[in-house]
C-alpha cells in the first residue's frame, strides 16, 4: 500500500479569488501493482470531511478512507481550504482533486470512469457541488479544463448540507460559503437541490431523521430533485443517529451517541453501491 500526500494546483486568481491561506492537499491511499494480483482498475473514492466549511473533521477523513481501501478501492482524502473561503474556492479544489486522480488513473490503478466523491455534512455539500458544477464555466474556465476532466461519476452524500433555504439549512456552513456580504444571488446558487440536472451523476445518500444540526429535509429535497430529473439514487434514512456519527461505531466515536449499530449499515451499503 502507498500513502502519499500531494499539493493541488489551483489558479485562484483566474477565478477572481484570493489564494491567501489556500493550500489544498490530497492524501492518496492506494494499493500497488504486483504480478500475482495484476491490475484491478479499481474504483476511486475522494473523501471530503465535514466541519461547517470552518474546519475539517478528522473523524470523517482517514477512518473512512481506510474502509474503502480495505474494500478494494483507491481512497483519497481532500484537505480543502476552510474558514471563510468564498465559493467557489473549495469547489475548484475538489474539481482539481478529481482531475488529478483521473490524470493519474494508471498509476493509482483506477478506472478513470469510476471516480466517486464522498462528503460528510458541509463536505457533503462540497461533494454534491462537484457532482453538479463539474461541467459549468465556474469550473472549466478557472481550471482550464473540459467537463470530462473533472466529471464526477457518482457521489456519496452523508448527512449533507444541501439547501440554503434558511428554514432548513445549516446557516453557519452557508455563511462561511457565501461570505460576509451574504449575496442572495450566491445563496441561491449554492442551494444544490436547484442545481440537479440531467448531467448529475448517480447518488448514494444517507441521513438520520433525528438530525438536529443538519435537518433531514436537506437530503429529502435532494432526493426529490434527483427523482424529478430521473437520476438513479439509493437513499437510507435512519430513525436514530443524530449528526456527525461518521462510521457510527467505536472507530470514529467521541461519545456513546456516535455508536449507532443500525445506521452503521450505511458503510457496507455504500461500498456495495460503489462496487456494483
């Protein structure tokens, strides 16, 4: 197994953004070739930890990557820029991560048409943004690439922030994303249930009905948008589990509430969905 970290190259100024404080890295965990095993053309899963666009949760990073790695995938943890980095800063970093994995597919032994993004909470918003904006001018012009370079083939959204509707959103995440001027136009743009289209990739989504931080309506709205656009999706809404349970077991728990045996089902379900 190889574990390496690379710095991602993003031209922020081309997108009208400040590069100050931006230093995105991609931690790459993948299995090496051997004559005995041969090439596997594995799935690639890029993981975006949550943290309200304010910090990156360690509980939603490496432990998740190792689960996918153990299942035969190549796993990547995106350490994107946080704390008041205005949209589309993190989107460009995630798109750059997708492009990097695709450009290096042979070295990572991954299928370039099987690159998934997996995000938790605000990281779920980032993963869903990458899944819906990859072909937009916001991404292609800033990165000097085509839509195919940064295309997301599937997304795994874990108790994601989706909507910017004040009634249901996680307001702290949205305010960190849209900036202090709180542009209503930008707020509308990052409400992702309204960005779903025929080019949105298949989606796996899970949430807990008792989530008191990011309300389950975020996932429900996204599921409805996927359905209306005929996008294949698999969804799991668990009765209990709250917010931020990550793997839902002792691996990532900081309190008893994070240990949720029923909701822990999501991990194997997501792996099966990726490998299908």
